[in-house]
């Protein structure tokens, strides 16, 4: 192969090699988390994102560059998790937009692709921050344009990698929090890890491309059918891998045709794929319509009448066991409500106590996730589909999940999705309390968003390494109290740290302290903590609830 161009098979090898390098080093990247908490997950999120794309690429044995581009873009978009994963998916999406029309890729095309990648990723982030993965990507994109000799790809890639590594090394100078913690940006490190793996493959280094994906501990929101009267008997699902331009007219035509075949239509159109769910008596006609626009994949047809008959003949004991399992998975009891509900709510959280609390507040679907297990865009889209409502409110309850929720919103066009930007579980609880059924969805969006500003949140966990941050000298296994803006207190005792945190959070307008104890902080310890808080702040109302969350001994809020 000429060193001036890259063909499809080399591109495939380079992409898989980059993904493999990231998978190998994901735990090291996790440890670059600024806060020394046991939930650093940048490496895991980026790995799961690129693994989703790798799975699509591995299905192609002899692909064209166009087929590779579509597989990489669609796979990473659906599999994106966490802020770092969403940004990575947008970088890949932008990169593949430029290369897809070429049979071979030269240095000039790569330079233009890097520019498009950065442009796409920056647009996806509401407030881009320098000193992050975006900065590293932009530096390499700018360098690619500057390099005069783009024909010698060995030298071209060498200069790009050097620029990326040098920029990554400077990220602590751009973000003081990185410098104080003594680490480089973890997302930028993940990006450079991918690029190093890809360039190694181009230079002939043989890499074992067998993958071991990180464990995904997320709940499946699918559920059994329980509808008594079924007009359209086949639940039909498929994805169209688009092979030509898909215009707005095409989209309207396809949606109208599918709607005429049945009901419960869910139609999600992306740049390279169309995802379809419809209940119909003619699955074949739905498939034929999809074939007009491209290849079909992930085709699935379930006979809902047969499934319903099987349910009717089950014994009471089996049904009871299923109901218990269903409750444990936090799934709604019915597959769909007809007609559609006016509003439905999706919350991301972990811990049986917190899940129960959100259900009591009216949340329809719980996505098990948060720290250490950020849900993917596909998880969000599935939950929106199952909610079966005209207006769906998503409560991310974690700052690292908001971007994923927004990406799911952009990919949904069959209902209105409102992302309430809740960064913590207490903010999510307050937002749900602030919902008023009589108000319009837009009014509730405004009111719920305003309500979360009245909450001060905190989390108590332990340090996994020595570090210095926010003016604190922290040793491994120290107890840390973390607020929205950083570390508030450290110590050797959970109760002491909580009280020190409250000293900084409570002011003259504060009325209520809420405590949610985790799985590693007993009810007895929580009761003793409640008494201590009440004694220290006799004018405050203090509530203690079992949260059951892992990693964090206590989650607290002040309102």
C-alpha cells in the first residue's frame, strides 16, 4: 500500500487497533479522574462508546470506506455514555462525514476530517471548556492543516501525534484543577490512546484485536406484553442503514406509510440510520419500505397475541415471581398505555431506596445508572419509547449524564422530550416535587429547572489515592465531602465530615436537611447522624431516608 493513502481495510484495522488500545488502558485512564473518588469512569465510558462502534465495524468483512464510516458513526452515536463518550461519538461522527465519499483517504482528506470532527464536537457541548479532550482534538486539527507535506503519511501522523501529546501535557496549565490534582485531562488522554493505537496499526505493529468489553450494569427497560385487546399483532423493529440521502420528504413519506400500517410508531432518524418500531399486521410491508432506503439490520418481530396467550396460561406462582422480578428491575407494569399519556418521567439513579422514592414521586421509568455506570444514548431512547407519552421529562441526576440525555432528545422526533438538567439526586427529587400537572410542559420545564437552583447537594465517599485539590491535602481512604463546586470537607469519620459540610451549606434561609444513607452506611449510623444534626441545628427539619446507593456513604441536601 502506498504511504500516501489509506484504503478501507487499513482504515478498519486502524480503527479497531485504536479501540483495542483504549480498552487495554481504560482503567489507567479512569484513575486520571480529578477527584480521587472510587467512580472515575472516563476510560470506561469512552471504551463502551467505541466498543459499540467496533461491534458494527466487526460485522463488515470487506467494507468500503462509506460502509465503515456509517458503522463507526451509527455505532458510537447509539453507544455513547457519559460526557466523554458523547464527545467522542461526535468527534467520530464529524470525522466520518468527510471520509465517506472517498475510496481512499489521503493526508488532505484527513486534515479536513479532523476539522469537521472538531466542529461537530464543539457544537454538541453547550459551554466548551479548554484544557479538555476538545482542546487536544482542536490542536491536532489545526496542526493537520498547517503541515505542508501531507503525502508522507508516516511523517504526517507522527507530527499529529506529537502535537496531541504536547497539548495533552499542557492541559494542567489550562485548567487549574488538573494542575492541583497533578493529572492531565482524562478525556484527552483517552483520545490520544485511541490515536496512538491507530497509528501503530498503520506503521505495521500487530495488535491482538480480540475485545473484552467493560461490564455494563444497566437495567433493561424492556418488559412483557400485557395488553388484553391487540389490534395489530406483530411488534416489529428494525434499523435501516441508509445508503442514500434521506431527505425531510423521505422521512415524512416513510413515517406516513408506517403509520398507515398500524400504531405505536416510534421513528428515530439519524445521519446514517433510521430506527423503527411499529405494531402492525404486516411486518413484511414495513421491511420492504425500509429496503427502499438501505440495508436492514437488527430486524425483530414478536407475535404479541401468542405472547399474551402464554401469559394467560402461566400459573399464579410464575406470574408472582415475574412481578417481583419486574419490580426489582424498576420497569413499568404495562408495556404501553393507550392512548398516550400526556406526560411521563424518566429518572437515572441507583439504589433501591432512591428508586422507590422516585417512583413514589411519580417517575414512570428508572434507568439504573449514575456514577460508575452512565447509561448510553440507546438506553435513553429505549426508555423514551417505553414511556409512551406525548411529553417525556428526563432527570439525569448526574452532571455526566446530561449530555447523553440531550443527545437522546435530539434523536427523538415522535414526542416532546424535556431534559431537566439535574446534576444530583436531591436536585431530581426537588424537580419532581415541583411538577404541576395543570401547567403546560414548557411551564413545568421552566419551573422544575428553577426549583433545582434552590437545592444545595453533597456526597460523602472515600479517597482512592493521595492528592491535593481545592486546598485539601487528601490521603488514600480519607473520607471526603463533595459539593457541587468541589470538596467541602475531609476527615476520618463520615459523621464528622457531614457536619462540617453542613456548616458550609446551611445559611439563614435554610429550612430542611435531607439525608440518604447508602448501602455501606447502616440505618443505625444514619439515625445517630440524624440526632447529631438535629442537636447541632435545632431549628432545622431533618429527614433521613434509606437510599441504598453504592460508593457514597451519604447523599445529602439542604433546602
